[in-house]
C-alpha cells in the first residue's frame, strides 16, 4: 500500500510539474504582452498629447499679438469720450481667446493614469488647471464686455485693459508650461 501511494505521488508530481511550468510560462508571456501593449498605448497617447499641445501653443502664439493690439488700442483711446469700448474692440477686429486642446490627456487621465510617470501627470494637470483659469478669465472678460459695450469712461477701458493683460499673462504661463513639458 505504501509503495502504491508512493508511486501515485511520484506520478502526480511528474504530471503536475509540466502543468505548473506551462501556467507560469503563460503568465510570463501574458504579462510581457500586456506591458508591450501598455507601452505602445502610452507612446500613442503622448504623441497625440504633443500634437494637441503644439496646436495650442501655436494658437497662443498667434493670438497674443492680437490681444496686445487691443490692449494698445484701449490705452490709446482711454481718454477719448467719443469712442466706446465696442468701437475699440471692433477696430481691433474683436476678442481672441486661444483653444487649448487636452482631449488625449483627459481620456488617459480618466482611465489609465497609472501608466504615466507622476512628473508628467503633475505637468499636464498644471496645464489643465491653467486652461480652466483661462476659461474663467475669458468668461469674466465676456461678461464685463457685454455689460460695458457702450461705455466711454476711461476707468471702464482701463479695467478691460487690465483683464486682457491678465489673460495674456495666463496664456504666457501656459505657453511656458507647454514648452517645459515638451522638453522632457
């Protein structure tokens, strides 16, 4: 009886070792394949993020001189009681606010953020915060403008100028943050 039990045990061990080895090899291959797919996914996401940030940076670069022109016009016409805020804005061809694109970052931040280095997460989160700040300031600008389009008062023109200067500063900060992110 002991001999039979010993033979069954040896037979069991001979059969289970290849099964365990096969399972371990399959797990190793699966992990390796998952890591390879995750790397490819992260590379694709960062390629898309960089493209979006390049477009955003170019948009900021193109818009800042237009905003500066409006700021200069507001300064120039500040004391002129015959020109309304609306006239100044129209002479400067309107108000321009850049489009900041972060769609790829939003998609990865809500699903596979654990695949990304913390420093990159922090930098992209900062850019996203600056985008929200810019959006809030732009909303305030439009509200102020809407309420004061027919004003000729120097203080209203100076206030609009200060709001625009604040927006330009936020855009420059965002532009630097994008450049810093892209250098790494």
